[in-house]
C-alpha cells in the first residue's frame, strides 16, 4: 500500500496537539478561553483524521494527498489562531483564523475531486 509518510507524521502531531489543547480547555483554561480552545481542538482533530485518511488512500493519488495537506495545515492554522486569541489576547489572530478555515474547506473540496477522479472505487 502506498502512503504519504510525511503527511501521516504531520497529521499525528496535529492529533496529539488537538488532544492536548482539548485537555487544557477542559482542565486548565478559564471560562473565557475554554470555548476557543475547545473549538480549535475539535476542528484540528477532525482535520488530522481527514489527513490520515488522505495519506493512506492510495487510489486518491496526489490529489488526495494535497487534500490532506490542506486539511491538516488549515486545522493547525485555525487552532493556533484561536489559541493565540484566547491565551495571549492577540485579537489580530482573528484575521488569521479564516485562512485556516478556507484551507480546511478547500481540503474537503479537493478530496471530493479526488473521489470523483478515482478509478479504484468498489461498486
């Protein structure tokens, strides 16, 4: 089976970071920060899992790997932006979060393209 090792490693670290942020949100963050960290962690985890799926889906080819990188990168940017807003009061990161969101959305669209183009789909 063909897979993208670098994407798998990146996705795994994203998943670990999402768990850490979620745990901090649940056990160490104040009420004002908790919501931002929880939202960021949830989006980051979902997109880390998507990246893993894209990394191991051989039939998706290069297009699926691109989708995975977009999803994982977007999840990381979005999550970090929310964390910086909450933990460091860097309100200017509110302009960065939509970049992460756009990358995540684009990742899903590129995944749909990969699925449409895939010839190795069991019917």
